[in-house]
C-alpha cells in the first residue's frame, strides 16, 4: 500500500494552495498521507494539514529555518522520509525535488499534471514539447518514488477542523555550505499569477503601454492577476514577471481572458489548462480560438469597456 509524504509549502506563514491540492487529491484516492512542514513559527499550520487528511505532520520549526535554504530543507525532508517510511514523496514543482531524489539515490519525475495510482503501480502524465505531447510514465522498479506535481491540476477541498499528530525533525546543525543572507521580496498588492483564480492577459494586440493600462482595470474589477504574452514583455510594455507561457508562468485559473493574443504554442503551453478561456481577437483565424471556450471576434478596445460594464453590473 502506497504511503505518501507531501512536502508542504508555506508563504507568509500560511500553507499554499498547491499543498492543499495535493493533500486533497491523496485523500480522494484513499491513500495514506503524511506531510512535512518546515519553517520558523509554522507549527500552528500543522492542524490545517491534518484537516486535509495528513495523518502525521513531520515538523521542522526553528528560527534558523526562517529563510529557505535548500541544503537544510533537503536534510529535513530526508529525515521525514526515514521516519515515515513513505513510498512516495510529492512536492510542488521546485528545485527541492531533484535534491531530495538525489539524496535518496532515486530518480525524480517532475512537472506531473495527472496521476493514476493502483496499489504500488503509478502512472504519471506530464506535458512536454510545449504541451504538444503528453508523456505517460511508469516507474520501472520498486522503492521510493519522488514526484513533483504542477499546481492547479487538482482541487483543494474545504479543510475540516482537526488536530495534527506531530513528529519533530532533527534540525541540521553545523555550518551549511550554502548561506542565504537575505531574500528580497517585491512588495506588491497585485494578485500573483500562479495563485489566481482569474487571469486577464494582454497580448501585442493592445499596441503598447497605454493599451496595457487600458485593459488592466478589467483585471482589477475582477480581482484577477494581470498576465501578458511574451511579445508584450519583450517589448518592455510590462515587466517579465507578467509573462504567461512556456518560458513564463504556467497558470491554471478558473477563467483566463486572452486579449489581443494570437495563441502561439508557447503561450498556450502556459495557459491551456485554464478551466474556461475567453479570447478577444480581431482575427477570426487566430489560433487562440481553437482553445477558447468563448470567443469575441472584434476589437479589444471596444470589447473591454463592455466587459467592464457587465462586471460592474454583476457586482452591483
Ligand atoms: C523558445 C520560445 C519561448 C517562448 N515563450 C513564450 C512564452 O512563455 N509566452 C508567450 O506568450 N510567448 C512565448 N514565445 C513567443 C511566441 O512564439 C509568440 O511570439 C508570442 O506569444 C506572441 O505574442 P502575442 O500573441 O501577444 O502577439 P502576436 O502573435 O503578434 O498576436 C497579436 C494578436 O493580437 C490581435 N490583435 C491586434 N490588434 C487587436 C485589437 N485591437 N483587438 C483584438 N485583437 C487584436 C492580432 O490579430 C493577433 O492575433 C516564445 C517563443 C519561443 C521561440
């Protein structure tokens, strides 16, 4: 019987949505699951993990863990693997995945978007070649399986009230070869792309920075993240942190608005997992319409004010 150890991600003292998605998925499959929780002052979050089905939470809570240090985190996750006897480790896609796998002398399967588990048999699916191909993977031998799973592909259930059973991890002592002196976080009140349930994205069709300023209020009205195609970012109309796509952020919101975006394969690679896609493009043959659920063939400068008006009416 598979036993899953899920590595929790914490941001600003709270468990991230992608961790809750993994726990909910494991629970829905009837799998025994446990979690690893690492950071400074994070123990209060253990009950949230228990409320999503984690039977045990392996806890590394220490002031020395306030700033993420890959060496320390790898050591702590390895300790949790040892103590739990897990047969699978699930992480959200991060650079921790290959380090954990290397420490256990096993391979890692990264960027998985779908899993089928039957006893000890696991079939994993992951997009590759800009999502033109979905790769079907199986592990060839027994032993620990380390899998990183892309966020947004499973749904997080409501957390039920629960009290966690916790097990302390040994905090690594001594000098780490790696010293992280500070983490600089940009302070912004914008909704983050990979956490957003709605994304409004601007493409080259907006014509410039003024066009970006024209469509951005639609994102604000909807409480959405503001995305862009690479063409927009390369032109310097918006910073690169807004870029959605193969070489930008992968998003899987409930609603994705593509405004003046042609739908190049590299853009689709980052947003085609969105649940509902709404495209506005004046070219009826634009490839974006092949993936769109709703399409407006027309000028975005005419469509955006109408969309904003309708949103205001719904909010009123
Ligand atoms: C290795 C590699 C990686 C890449 N990674 C990414 C990536 O991560 N993300 C990404 O986005 N791209 C990426 N690209 C670039 C990608 O190939 C496209 O060039 C880019 O996505 C095009 O952006 P666009 O759709 O905004 O612009 P265009 O392709 O120029 O499309 C603009 C669209 O706007 C429409 N339009 C114009 N005016 C209006 C108007 N007034 N109203 C309505 N519609 C209008 C046009 O009909 C057109 O369809 C990558 C390319 C390479 C080679």
